[in-house]
C-alpha cells in the first residue's frame, strides 16, 4: 500500500511552503487509496515546542488536510514523535558503529570551526576531514578523560556516485567525495534529522517521500544510510521552491508566510488549498477553481513542475473573494463577528440580539469582500453616526442648493414611517420625487452621502434598511449641523 508522510519540525508556525508539501502528500495518498501519516520531527530540542506542534496540527486541520495515522491519532507504527523513539534509533546506531560504518568523533566545535575556515581560505568546500575515523582505543580514552563528549559520524564511502531517482527532477547525481563524514548522533545522544528520518520512514513503511526542494541536498546522506542498513529506498519527489513576485525565496518582505496569518486575515481554507495546489502543479485546461475532491481526482506528479512557483497574492485574493461570494451569509457572518468585536463595533453580549442585523450587513457587503477582515472598514458606515466625508466630491454635492430641502423631505418621510425596512426604502424615493420634483442623481447622491459620507458603496435601499429609523435621523441631524450652510 502507498504510504506518505508529512514530518514537520515543531520550531515555529506552519509555513505556507510546508502546508503545500502536506497538501501534495495528502492529495497523492487519497488519489491512490493510500495512507497519509503526520509525525513530528522534534530532534531539535532547543527550538522544538509543544505549542508549535499544536499550532501545526490545528492549521492542518483548518485546511481540511486530515491524516490516517499520527501524533494525535496513533497507529501501529508509533510513536509518532521523534523524541519518543530514541530507544528505537539506538539499535540502528549501535549496528552501524559495530559494523564500522559509523564512528565516535571527539572533535571540539573550535577544532571544527578552525578546519572549516582553513578549507574556505584554500578555496575548498568545507567538509569534515575524517580525522577521528581511525582513532585508537588509547586516543578515545584520552579524549574522554579530557571530558570531551563525542558525536557519532557516518563513514561516507569514497569515490561513489549517489543517485537520486526523483519523481519531479528525474535522475540527480551526487559525488560522495563532496559530502564528508556527517554527524548522525549529537553529543547529547539525540540522533540528527538525517538519521532519524531514515529509520522512521523505513519502520513506518513509507513508500514515497514527498517534500520541498530544499531537502534534495540532504537526500544523498539519507540514501547512504539506507544502503548501509540494507533498507529499500522509497521513491523521492522534491517539489519546487515557492518564490515571491520578485522571484526571490518567499519571506516576510513578501507578506504573510504562515498559514495562521492568512487565517487571521480572513482567508478561507478552501481558497488557501486551491491556491497552494496550483503552486507547482498545473491541471489540464484553463480552469483554476477546484474543490478538495476535484483536486484529489486530478492531482498527478506528471504535472508537477521543476521550476519554482511564484506566490501571486493578487491571484490568492481573487480566489478568496470567489469563495467568500460562494459561501452562505451565515458562514461569513460567523467569521466576521470576531473582527467586528475586535474593532469595537459589537460587544460579546450583543451577538445574539444583533445577529440578524449583522447578517443583513454581511449580505449587503459580501460581494465586495476580498478577505473577511475587510468587513471592518466596509461596515464602518453602519456603526459610526459621525459622518466623515470621503473626498472633495462628497463635500461639493452636499453644498448643492437643493440638498437642505431634499434632506428635510427625507427626514419627514422617515419620521412618519412606522418602520424603516426594505419595503420603505424601495418606496421612499418615489415619494420624495413626487413631493420635491428632485430626481436621479440629484436625489440619490446627497442622501447616500448624508447616510454614509461616501459617493460609492452598497445599494442605497440596503443602506436605509440596515440603518433603520433612529440611525438615519441621527445622521441627517449630524450632516445638517456639520456640513450644511447655517
């Protein structure tokens, strides 16, 4: 059975590139009726935190990327956290040392740094010289008496070509002479990533290792360990880097880089998933909007590109706006409420009593939202009775000679109405026109500006219905006192 995994290091938030890697693994597993595993690579004890682990799991679930085995689900190949597998690794470490394929290294960090500098000065690539490869027992004993804590290094075979057969990049070759004997166990006894990942993938029966291109340089080291232990190789697929629009590696200067940031800004998970799927993978045809089920049906490594993918924020915004428009008013209202509370427009205790009213606001604005957090600025007109004129055009319209008379008649119609709702809003303009003779833009525009301060915006009928009687009267009074001639 096909088995793939996503194995993040819990040293921070879920990066957008990591989310894409998880998604590609998930789509490939689901399409092939295989298993998707999530395990945690927490061998970096200083930087790994439980909080980061929980954030990664939360964000994967928010995206709709579910797994069959893993850290919070268990499974027959657990445990699924590296630090809980130390005893498992020891057996294979001892085997490599006993077979002469690995050895204890007593070099200090100062000695290694000195060696690195010397090689750089000579114009050579820094790599370990192998100075501890053939230490005598007396030399080992002397180093230990000095208090040196050894690492364990893998003995890299010389003059070998290490071949990576990659599902995305084809055949990639590495010269073993350029690798140098690398550490597989740190001086604190914790195995490093390149060793632990091999043992974990083998014991968890991982058939395909799908990960980012930045891991390609690690792969020859891992293949050497597979070969030394007699393990069969999985198939490898290294997906392209994600670049910013300036074609440099995605970073903070390009905007948000963590999934959490996009969620907090008001992006929908289906928009993020759809967008990420198209970063490095191209479907047949011109279509760009896909549900998760459709992505599962169509995804294929035959159409995964070698070239870097460019993160186009404008395209993501277009997709997100599409999914917002396609969502129910209830859903977007539920997502919008926290932003309205944070902005001070709503109080927690008002949510239930004002929910229908807020729903009406969202329904009116939904077509114009790019992200859900846009609701704050776009709905401000409904919450703030102090009208702020948006530009000079709005000021000039309110100075037109017929405006005082127009607002007087509008105020009169509102005051006489038992209820100001959609029905009233649809009829009131005909009544005003009949009473004043004012029509067209001369009728609609001053009322819009008096109610919102803006020349453009939602349908005036919706604005009147949402504001209701008292807010409309408050605003007419405010405009009269602040913007109309005395």
